[in-house]
């Protein structure tokens, strides 16, 4: 158990990730209800807080920012704003300066490069790109770390993917996609692919 400072204790953290930069391991804690991402040591000490992004897309106060996941790729931390405006924002982790943004909200399940809910994000270790779980559209979208769209991969109809993880076993890579609702909306589930 890692104890956090009181000002972070009541926040709703989504998809905690662990990563290394500056030779130290850190936890990346996106708080959808706090409009922030806390970067914390493995002992619970706050290194820094990333607040609402400074990009033009977030300048209007009515535009929501509710981060749900992060991934460290190269020298950037990419943040999925799944419960907010559905942009993917990148910040230079060493300087803590915002670098670039892509995505945004769409209601269409066929509009590439935008999301219904960009809930989960991870770095694909085989193809070296980002895989982003687009929950209500039952798909995983692949993007370069610079944001360029690569492809969209449909899941069974009705599956609501929340995130994607990878594991290597006996020389072969596998992906596990956690779903809030499985195909047919029966119950929670996991989709596995190789």
C-alpha cells in the first residue's frame, strides 16, 4: 500500500501505470475527477502534477478534461482524456511542457482518428505505435506517437474496451483487452488476441 498526500487521497484514479525516467520508477495517476495527472514515486511522494493541458482545444472553460489513462513512450507521457473531450495530449516528461495533441470527440463509429471514449492507451511493443481503446465504438485505434492515424480494429459488436495490455509468452506476443461490457453487453470480459 502506498500512502498519498491528503490532497490526492479522495481522487478517482484510472489505469495507474508505472514507468521509468531520469533513472527512477514513477507511478502515473490520471484523476478524471481532479482534472490532473499525478506523477508519484513508488514511495508515494509527489514529483509533480500535470494540470489541464494548455492547448487551444482546452481554452474554453466548458470543455471537459477528465483523464482516464496514460502511457510513457520515449520521452513523452501521453494522456487519454476518455471522460472529457477525448483528446490525446502529449507532454515532454523531462521538462513538463505540453508537446502536441490529437483526436477529439466523435459520435460516429466510423470516423477515424477521433473517439467516443478514448478510455485506455498503451504502446504496442510489436508495431511500435499507440493502441487506444475507443469504448463505445467497440474498437482499438492505432496511432503513431505523433498522433497520425494508422488503423482501426473492430472488436465484437457491443464490446466496450477499457484498455489494452501486452505480454510475451514463448516467443509470441499477446494482447489482452479488458472490456466494461463483453460482446452482447452481457457482463464484463476480456478479449485476448495474438
